[in-house]
């Protein structure tokens, strides 16, 4: 029995790690395809080093390109690998160009595709990720959904076979590494904030970074926040801030992209999170941190319904109001995302289908 797994971006490395750990624990042959979609040390290798992940079996070296070119190369290069390795199933996660390209290649090579984080929808077709998710779900042979809403979304679009509610592998990961993220963030002394509370900011969705008006609106609102803001700057955002001749407000402390553990330490010690990231919204929920989401919609509706996440889009008044007053009182209902055993459930189910 051989299972292939593909990843190429920061959020995918975080999500495939518990799956690879589980495959290793069960002694299942694993072929790990790294697309090279992310390649900077801070966006790629650091996660392998920190979590002691095995080296990829195949590295496609795709890099930054126009989306179509990127997906085209993914298909061409990974189809050859999949045809020669002949795995029994390919696993992909989420909604990246890597997941889409390699899943399409597997489909053409007549290899079963298992999609975890299946069924998630923002219902916003202007998001490239939404289109990727829809296509991947539609060509998958096994659909592992983290939440009941994901299952419902799939059923509502007529995808009913081999849909499994498994919980979220990102919760597995946080539980597994909980001891490593308890300590204070190592970067704090460098930022000279003393013991001041702070807001953590991440910002990288194309809709926010590639539109100078939205990007400026968000930075202007951040400048009016009552607390220092620690900003882990994604490479694309850094580039766009330069391209649009924008300057960061004085209360913003920019830092390079952080490793997984340091990011979670920063989040654990923050007063609130301001973000447009998918994964970080969930991690804030898992760590009981109020999340203010810089988007008009989200796939993680449960975090909103449970009172721990609020959508503010790029609206300055809403951003400032939420940063000042948003203060959930109940404990987050983590069971909405499973119990920390999702990776095991995914692998057990995948093996039972083969
Ligand atoms: C991704 C995926 C998507 C999935 C989502 C949630 C894309 C386009 N989408 O988006 O498959 O729906 O995850 O599961 O990639 N982090 C660091 N250091 C930092 C900042 C963040 O380690 O400085 C980590 C955090 O743990 C965070 C993770 O990176 O959760 C997410 O990466 P991010 O680049 O924000 O991608 P997502 O928007 O989460």
C-alpha cells in the first residue's frame, strides 16, 4: 500500500505534517510531493526543520508564476511522477494551486484522490481559492471534511458519496505541539514592547494585497488602533506595500514570516488577532483568542457563530470598533472541529477504501 501526499505552501506543510506522522506511525509507504510553490526559507524549509518532517520524495520546483502556468506545470510534472510511482491514493488539502494541479494529474493518471479540508466554502467565487476547492471536491474520490458544515456544503451540491466528517488536522497539530507554544514569544524582547498587550496582524489574501485602496484602508485603520500591532509580513504583502508606495503606521512592528511555533506563541500571547488568513482564524479559536477577520466572508463560519470571530472586511470603523471592544466571554466550543484525532481518522478511512 502506498499513499502519495502533495503540498507546496506554508499552510499545507502545517496540515500535511500530522498526516505524514500518522502514515509513518502506521508504517504506510508514503510518497511526498513538494511542488515548490513556496520556496523562501521562512515559508517552506523552516516548517520541515521545526517539525522534523521527512524530506520530500519529489521536488517539482515550480515557484512563483502566473496561476495558469503554475497549475499547468504542476499537472505536467506530477502526472509523470504519479504514473511511475503508482500510489493507491493521492491526498491533498485545502485550496491551493498545488492541491488543484496535483489532484488533476492524479485524476488523469487514474489514481484515487482524497481531499482533506473538503467542503469548505466562502461562497465567494471571486476568490481563486474558492474555485480551486470546488474543482478539487468534484474530482475527489474520498472527501474528508473538518466540520459538519463542510459535509452539508458537499451534500447540498450533490456530492454525497464517500464524504466523511473527520475533524480538523490543524486542531490535531495544536494539541500535539501544545507544550512547545506555551513559552513567551522569543521575538518580543527585540520589539521593545515591554509587557504591553499587542494585536497580532497577518495579511496576505490577494483581494487585500493587490488592491491599493483596500490595502491602504486596512493600514489606515490599523494606525488608529489603541495598541501596538505586531505584523508578520508575507512576502507578497511586502512587495505590494513597496509597489504602492505605502508606509506602515508607527504603531505597527513589522517582522518577517515566523516559524510555526513562534507564530503560535505570538498568537497565544496576543490580545487579539487581525487577519485575512484561513488557518489563523481557526488557530485563534483553538487558542481562545478573539479574531477580527479582514474579509467580507469566511469558510470558518462556526468560529463566527460561536462568538469568537467577527467579519470587518476593510471597513475602518468596524476594524477599530472590533479591536477596541470585541471580547467574547464564553469558551470556544472546540468540538466543532473534532477532538484532535482527525489525522488518524483520515488515514484509517482512506486505507479502508483501498
Ligand atoms: C490556507 C490555505 C487553505 C486553507 C487554509 C486553512 C491558501 C491559499 N489557502 O490559507 O488551503 O483553507 O489555509 O486551513 O494557502 N503562519 C506562520 N508564520 C507566520 C504567519 C502564519 O507559521 O508568520 C502559519 C499559521 O499557523 C497559519 C498558517 O501559517 O495558520 C496559514 O498560512 P496562511 O499563509 O495564512 O494561509 P491561509 O490563509 O491559512
